[in-house]
C-alpha cells in the first residue's frame, strides 16, 4: 500500500522526468483515490485497458501512452471524454510516462526490448539521447535478426536487409523512432530496429546498406511499463498486473 503522492514523487526522481522535452505531460495525468494497493500497467490508456483495470479492481493505472498530447484542442468530448469519465467514475489514478520510460537505463522500453533480444547497449545517440546502440548479439545477419525478432515479439518485422554486411553494431529505439535512422547510421550501426517505418527509410536502407527493421510500435513498447510496474510493486508492496491489449500497429 502506498500513497498516490509517494508513487508520483518516486517516479519523478527515478525516471528523471524533468530532463525530457516531451509531447505530453509526464506524471500523474488524472488524480484518483489517495492510496494505492492494486496497480495495473499497460502500454496505452485506451478504453479497453481502462475497462480491464476496472474489472481488476485497480486503484491506479501506469502507462507509456497517456491521454493528453500536444496538438489536441483540449476538449473533453467523444472518446477522450469516455476514457476520462470511466476513470473518474471509479476514482482511478492515471500515471503516464512517455520519453522518460523509453529512456530509463534498466526499466525503460529500450533497455527491456534489448533484454528480450539479447542486446546490451554501450552507447546512446539521437535527439535527447533516446537511441541506443551496442554490439550485435547472436544474430550476425539482418535475416537472422529478423527471425529473432519474430520469435521474440511474436510477429514478423518489416525488413529492409541492407547490403548483406555482417552485423557488428546494432542500434534500436522503441516506438515511432524511424526518424532516428540517419542518426543510427552516423553512430555506426549495421542495423537499426524500431517500431515503425515511413517511406524514406526504405530508400535510406538501400542507399546506405544499413539494415532497417520495423518491429511494431506496440510490440517494441510493451516491456517498459510492466518492468516499471513490477519495480513499484516491489518498492511499495503493491499488487501489480500488466494487462496486454493487443495492437497490430
Ligand atoms: Zn510510443
């Protein structure tokens, strides 16, 4: 059992929230009851996750993708009203950590994704140092790395195989980090792995010879929230459950 405020203070420090320029507010996004015993973690504060957390008796929800983003017009109507209303009706707090959860050196999405794939970073690159790079693991070709991704994440990546060079250095950044591809190449990567691909990366891969693997936004970001939830459970003696809401994107 913990006080909501204790959790918020601990996470602000642990995730170094102040260090990041982000697209939405990191921390407590919606204030529910003062004490927390049951915590549910998930990737996105979707209505499906909120309903599952209600069914689980959660006092608080911890997510990577919260409710509020730059560019929204601020009105609580339609789907956003529904999500907020559901949380408020059940007095459930919502904690959301975006870039700070990507970047945390052990609990973050990048660290946890690397762990799943047997990759250990020894360097960082790109805007706000969010990209990570390290020696290739057991997969020493782009094709082998794609197979490993499929076996680990349960879905085949979109693969641009590059020029067939052996992999010595692999860079990765979870989610929608396709814009980091050039920085990954500059950092010395033989392959770059992220969630999504846009049109330019296919040409860049062909023209630079560096492999590009789009492994799914959700699939690459579903390891940080449960790791952080488990960390909180240990520290504060909470009951914790990660709830996976499938997402093909
Ligand atoms: Zn994301």
